[in-house]
C-alpha cells in the first residue's frame, strides 16, 4: 500500500514546495523551471566533426586534433562530449556544482542520453560493464553534499539500463582546482590522485564527468583503471569547450 501512496505523496510535496518556493531558471532567471526550455534550446551539441580520440570539435578533414597528433596513445580509448561548454549550459553546470541544486543532475543527464543515441555509442554501450563517475575527494563531497558527476552518471545509467559502480574509483588526495592551471600543470596535479578497485579487472568502463577541458582528470582516472587491469575505458562528458578555447 505504501509503495503506491509514497510516489503520490512525493509528488504532492514537490507541488507544495514548488508553490512556496517556485524554481527559477539557473541561466536566465525565468520562473517555473530550474533550466527553462528557452535556455535548453540554446545548448549546442558537440556535433559529428570531432577528434576521433579526445572528442574536441575539429575543422577540416582530420581524424585527430593537433593535441592528440602530438601525443602518444592514452589510456582512454576515446572521449566524447554531449555539448559545447558555454552559454546557458555553463551556467547550469556552475549551478549544479556550487548552488546546491542536485535536481539539475537528472535534467542535464538528458544531454548525455541524447548524445549517445548513435551507432558508435550503441556498440560501446553493448560492451560496457559499468558506468563510473569521476570521484570527488571525500572532503569536497562532504562540503558539496553530492558528487555532480555521480548524479549525471546515475541518471544516464538508469536510462540506458547499465550498472553504475561509483566505488570502482576513488580519489586518494585533494587536488587543487584545475581552472587556473595550464595543460601540463593539470596533468601533474592529478597524476596518481585516483585508485581503482581490483574488481575492474577485465571490465569495460565508461567514465562520466561534467566538464572535459584538457582531459587530464579523465585520463588520470583511465590510467588508474587500466593499471588495475580494466580491459577498456571510454569517457563521456556533459560539456567540452570548443577547440579554440581549449588550453595550450
Ligand atoms: Zn532560462
Ligand atoms: Zn584530440
């Protein structure tokens, strides 16, 4: 009996809360939505013309972007982003991380779900054993109350019928914020920051993160998984800056 009543009570609570504290769009401030349809409409998909390895959008008939052409193969098989980082999506991701709005996680996961409705992704998801979010350090988790990448990963995995294994990867040490660091500084900042569970041996893992900038964090996670015996590691980010805005 409780099972059928509980969701209705939840809906009723939500209606009352929405009436008392109506949501406002985190980007434009319109009342009635956390992320309004006008702003959702302005999110730019990453597109098809991307680097085959890192997923950055590229111009011209090249398979690898200049950064990947200059670097050795990495632990990540490939990374793709759902959308370009900027405009309303930048505001929404900022709000998800810093304004205590966990409900935005499932809303924004819709972009991950839509972006992976492709043949390329169908093949990857068929072999994926588990979705693993990029972990936060326990101290930052305690401060924020949730891991934004885990919220995105959970909504995505549920929709795709995949297992989610947040414990397969842990962050061993606090790393400084990456926002003001160069590409090289980011790499050394996160090197050896992650540990993978031995259960990842011979498994195919799909990493999920909110923003992919230089890829240093995603790559450090993939390296930890590969070191623990993972068979393949793929990356999926909600947003990635256009190539021109990527760091040198
Ligand atoms: Zn809006
Ligand atoms: Zn690339």
